[in-house]
C-alpha cells in the first residue's frame, strides 16, 4: 500500500508539472504574439508618418485646394525630403519628384530646375503622390506647373 500511495503522489506531481509547463508555454506564445503585434503596429505607424510628409502636399493647386498651389519653396522642400531619404534611407524606397517626366530630385536635374525657378513666382500643382502597393511607401510625387 505504501508503494501505491507514493506512486500516486509521484504521478500527481508529474501531472502538476506538465500543467505548469503547458501554462508557461501558452503564456510565452501569447506574449510573443502580442510583442509581434506591437512591433507591426509601430512599423505601420512609422510608415504612415513617413508617407504623411509627402501626402501633405497631395492635391495642392487642384480642385478644392486650387487656391493653395505649391510655391517654388514648397517644391524645393519636397525635393529635399526625397533627397534626404534617398541618401539615408530609413525605408527601402527611392523617391522621385517628377515634373514633365523628369525626376527633379536627382542632383543634376535639381540644380537645373532651381536655376530656372529660384527667382520666379511660378506656382505648381501636386497632381499625385504615388504609394507603392507592395512596400506601402511613397515612391514618386508628380507635380506640374499651375495654370
């Protein structure tokens, strides 16, 4: 009888140990999933913040915002944002600022564009801020001269 009671105590102890290990495994899995969700949310927030810098200009000079076209300084700011990203990318994207199918964010094009426009009162429309559907990041901004 004595051996049977010890065997039952040992079996009970093993069952309790298995239950505790199962509980720890479950909790660890839940914490890992929650941590993954937090990192995904943070990454989406950073992407949205990055894109917002460019989206703020979208539609300016067009439709309801036709009375707020982009100035030369606004376009230069867009170009500088694009160049900063292209030199030190936080995200894997190269951003173009297009005007008449020319990427004016490239240094040589930017210098020419700036020479032509730095003293002018030209206004520009921001026709489109394109977001790449695969990366969910801005990849080009389309501007045109305001009519």
